[in-house]
């Protein structure tokens, strides 16, 4: 079977002690959504979990939201809250998987923790799979489903939060709820050791003499009505395809993901002298550590029933989901129960834009050696958090 996901290829030009250029190319299928065109909602709902193994719940939720919005469906508040709980557990699994795979040396104990979280998510999905089915207008749960969901959003939610906190504590070295305060207090002079905390210090040591390029603006919250109106202005098929392949927000490249979300909360950490790469890694820790507390506090409690739409809006829908990697967008045009047009914009397309985050951060940066330049490029790609594999090679040009 062909590699449906594709991969990112990076070519780094290093000349006279600086990164002269970075060329990013992608074999990711920019028109994945075309696989759904001409199919029914039921057919697409069965295809999505088969096509997307990473962030599968998030992809399903984006599809549901887009279809439900196109139908003008009003989704019950309890269903939306249940969906958010499933998403938070998946985000925990996704973040921890990448941290263990990319940043630390794993052993059977650490992998067992990841397997426990995967097992928890699997059990929840098996039990609550009906929450991930597209709703019609005014659909309601039956009495048994409503009773079970009330339990999930009540005492069971607290149990899930407690289980996640207990699982993460050995890896963080401290309870998850203390990570934010800990990051506010530590400086590069402190000594600390815990599996997921060690890379904070290692990144600072390896790249303390390297100054990265300018920050990009964070991608605004696309769930806000104002931003959705802007999204709808690019309505032609050509505009949609271009936007999904090389996205810009009102003409500017943007960043999405952990660092763009938590950059403000890491100001004290950065002011204590930590390198930006340490800050970017710390943002992933902060996002991971806040998941148990968000579940316990039921941060989705403010979710309300979706609003009914006007007649002219029916037939077009947007699904926007805050995944572990950043904002995911699905856009659908429907005719009855059949998909006319479908577009998907993943966080990877924002952060790995040819002139986006990674290119802006690395272009013109000075390094002591070519090997440090290559290591820096690989590290920045990992922190940009692509949802597919990547390969990076170095072109070294000798001065004449």
C-alpha cells in the first residue's frame, strides 16, 4: 500500500558558518479530502478512522463538526462535552507518544505508561463511540445513553483525570498540576532530573550560543465567528486548494501548536534565561501537564448547544478542532447526504510552510559547525511537530 501520509524533506544549505537557505518540500497529499467527494456521510465516517491513525479522534470530530454545521444541526451540550473529554485523552496520548519517541530514552516502564493511556482511550472509544457519529438537527440521546453520559461527565471524569495524573507523575518528576509553577521558578543554574524534564536542560546546553530568527504570529482561534467569516471568503475551489497546501492568514504565515498557545504563559521561564528551544519544548510539557486538570475541572462545561444556522448557510460547514499539534480544519460542501467538496488543513501545513515557522527560525542562523547546523535543523523540525516523518540533509558549500 502506498504511503498515504507522505513525508517532509528538508535540505539545509550551510555556508561560511551560517544557514544560508532551507528548502522544505512535502509529499503529503494536499488533496486528501478529494477521496471523500461523491461519497455519503456514512461512507466518509467509516473511512476517516482508517485513513488517520494519528489524531484519529480529532480528525473524526472535525468531520462531525463540518457535517453537522452544513446540516444546520443543533448538537446537544452533553454530546459536545463528551466529545471534548475523548479529545483531551487522545491529546494526552499523542503528546506523550511524541515526547517518548523523539526526546528521551525509553524503557519498558515508560512504554507501559503510554500503553496504559492508550488502553484508557481504547476503552472510552469502545464505550462512547456513538458520540462520534454525525448528529441531525435536535438529535437526542436515549435514556440509557443520557444516564451513562451523565456518569462520564461526573464522577468518571474525575477518575480519568486522577488516572492520567498518576501515570504522568513518574515521567514529570512532579505532579502534573505543579509543572506550570515549577517552570516559572527554575533557571538554567538549577539542577533537576526527571525523564521528561531532562531535555529542557539539554537543549539549553546544546544551543545556548545560537540565536534563532524572528517569531511568527500565532494563528488566531479559528473557532471564533469572526475568523470563520474570513475563512468563508476564500470560497472558490482553487482558493481552497491553495489555502490548504500553503496556508497564510490574511497574507501572513502563522504558527500553531503548543508554543503559540502557551508562549504568554512561558514569559517568566524565558526571562530567566532559557534558550528558545527549551521554551518550545517546555510548551509541550505545559500542554501535557494541564490535560488532567482540564479534565478534572471540566473545561468543556462552558460548551453550549450549537446555534441554528440561516438557510443560506446550509450546505457548507467548517470543523475546527484544537489537536495536540495545533488547529485542525475541515471544510465540507454537501448536497443532501453526499459530499460535493472536501478540504483538510492540518497543523503541519502551517508550521512546515516553505516560508513559515521552521524556515523563518533557521534562515541566516549562525552555528559553530555544520553538524550543529544539522542538529539544530532536526531539533527545530521536531519542535514544529509534523504529523508525518521527515528527512533532513545538509549541503555544505566551501568558500572559494
